[in-house]
């Protein structure tokens, strides 16, 4: 078991844990993301959505400049930087919300942190780019380390054991680079190198991940696991299924929930947390 921490630290502010979960609002400045690709490439629309999510209850806004949906086309770091850095520079003076940069490229992370981002959210757990850990450590930033693996490894062995082994190595990597232990968050990586059955097994076994001792972020919002279960092609029609996963996350003691629909998920969290406190 990892060392337990009762807060998630960033230079801007620390967030107490073991209470009501925090919401992480998704803002993709991309033309091809699976759910909202192209909706917020216009900075004015992106700005309105940023402020709307904060008003609706998001504590962190997770900004991405490259889609990571299945079959995505990678973009060079220069293009990713051009998409996200001017927007972060624009928003930083006008909001105290925490900003995370969703990237696996060290050059993008470095530029985004310099522009005012607080957290690096790496879908490869700081292991895709050999410079990522040192960039996070040198900036004194926080990080979200996600479990990922090649698709051919999906379905092999116990998925929770695989997640723990992978993330233990990621944690060691960033700690050796100077990242504070209380500045580390973990994400089991629903939909990334997982079978349909494994995705739902992760949701069922969330309490085991919570016991690892680091804050856990769940990102099930609008994902294909919900689409397949409910036979829903339109990502925006998957809200009800998403809310069910949010309720399960609250029940399991997850600290952060990454979502597209902030207001609806906040209301779900409020009801679930109220009931949980009344036991």
C-alpha cells in the first residue's frame, strides 16, 4: 500500500480529501475528440464553456489539445502547444480554478505550465516521454498519472493488479524527479488498453483502488463502455449512464470525477454524498 495523504497539493492551493468528491471539467480544444470534437476550437466558445463549468461546480478544468480517442491521429507538439497555450494564457488571469493540461508530451506540458497550468494529466503515467517526469518536477507542479497499455495486452491477467504495478512505477518515476507525494493523483484509465469487461470490473472494484492511498480520479463520462451497455451511439445521450458511474464513484470514496456535464454530475454528487453522510 502507498503512503496515504489527506490533501491534493498544487502551488495555487491544496484540496482537502476524504470529503465530497471534486469535479474535473473536460475542455477539448480539438477538432476530433470523441464527444465534443470541434465544439470549442473557437476561443470565445471555449471561454464561455470554461466559465460555465467553473460556475456549475468544477474545481479543475482539464484542457486537451490532442484527442486520445480510439484511432486518433497524433499531432506534433508544436500544434498541440498552439492549441492550448494561448487559451491557458488567456484564462489564467481571469479565473482561480485549477487548470490541468491533458498531454503525454513533455514539451507541451512545459509550455502549458509556464502559461499558468497547475497540473499535468498524462494518459501514459509520465512514461511515454522520458522528459515528462523531470518537467513536472522542475516546475513544482502536480500530476495525474493514468494507467495505459497497448491494446493487445487488454484482458491479460488481473486488471487491478496490472494498474497497481504500472502506477507504482509511475509514482516512483515522478517522485525521483522531485514531485511531491501529495501532488500525485491516480487514474485507472477506463477505456485505455482495457476490454469492455475490464472497464466495468474497474468500476466495481473502485474501493480497492481507493485503498492504495493516493487520490483517485475516475473518467467514465460518455465513454464507449456506457454506449455498448446501453446501445447509445450519440455520446451526448450517455448522461444517465455517466451519472450512474458518478454515483458509484462517490459510494466507493473516489476523490475526483472527470466529466463533460458538470452541473448534472454535481447534483448527483450532492445527493449521493448527502445520503452517504446520513448513514
